C-alpha cells in the first residue's frame, strides 16, 4: 500500500505548477528571470545559378529567403539584363508567401541577349508604425548556347 501512495504523491507532484520565487523583502514583487529575447535581424537573400540561354522560350529559376522578426513584410524583386532593361519583376507579401522558396521566370532566346543579369530585391519588414528596409543584389550569367 505504501508504494501505491508514493506513486500517487510523485504523480501529483509532477503535474502541479512550481511556485514563483518568494520575495526577499516584504512588499517587493516576486519576479522571475526571463531569458532575453534574441533580436532577429532583417535579411534577404537571392541566389540564381549561372547557365546557358536555351533555344525558344524556357523557364529559369532563382531562390529567395527572408528573415524578419515580423510576419508582416514585402519583398519586391526585379531583374535586369546586361543593358539594364527590366526582364522580370515579382512581389512577395508575408504572411501569404513563404519566407523561402524558388521563383520561376521565362526568357525567350530570340528576345534576350546573353550576359550578366542582375536581381535586385527590396525587403521591407513592418513592425507597427516602424519599417526596416534592406536591399539585396545578386548577379548571374546566362551564356550563349554552343552551336
């Protein structure tokens, strides 16, 4: 019987909440040390692989990643060819879009010159009335297809 009583005491003790620390001086509030919340930095990443410009109109891709302390963010991404002409633009909006993923874009070889392409992103993280803006730039090369 005593082992059954001991098991009941241990079970009851494990489900009871722990008491707050007792104040050392009368009238002082009992406080519990809270771990410092780690600040999350606002960062954005764009990455596109070098490749070959394919015959006809083909899909290519690049990856993105966003790190913000808020779920309320926007990431506007534009792509320019070697002459600075815009060839693609996309916007992502948190929390509707995932914080990382792969985005596709289409280029047609007859309308596109091979060379260095530049991805430019502007990430804005909103925290109430405050906004933090970060610019991201990534370059990649699409070469001519070998004959």
